[in-house]
C-alpha cells in the first residue's frame, strides 16, 4: 500500500485487498498518516481484487478516526471494483463514501448478512 500526503489530501493506492485479514494493518497505516489538517482521503481501489465485510468495517473505522474539529474527512473511493460499488449502494453508503469510477477489472467481494 502506498500513502502520499498532498496538503489536506491523503492519497492511498496499491491496495490489494480490503479484508478482515488485512483490516488492522490497513487502519494502523492510515491512522499513522492522518493529521488534523487532512480533509480528503482518496482511496484508489483500482488494484483491489478482494473485499469482505471486515474491509468495509475498516473503511467505517477510518472515517471515524479521520474526524477533526471540522467534521470527518471525506473518503473518496476511486475506481472500486464492481462488487464493492454494489455493497456500498445496497447499504446506502454512497453519501458516506463518494465513488468515482472508470473501467473496472474483476474482483471478488464477500459480505454475509448477520442477524
């Protein structure tokens, strides 16, 4: 995973998967890069090949940690795989995680319903 800070924007790329197995590392690396001046987080998910509910939970946790005195930083999902776009739409989280898309490759997303 590559993390670059440009002023008030945190650009994150080369994310292979957003999964339960990688959620803690994902969160700790991004939390370490956060500062109170960060207002935008761009997650380039064009290389992401697997997403599960643990990965979605990591995004929600990141949003909570990225809050500053001006409110939460806006987390943009750039080129997410189609299954992740579908999950975000189903959970009506498009306002929370704005999506920008281009042509997508294939990826696998798993999110089981828990009662």
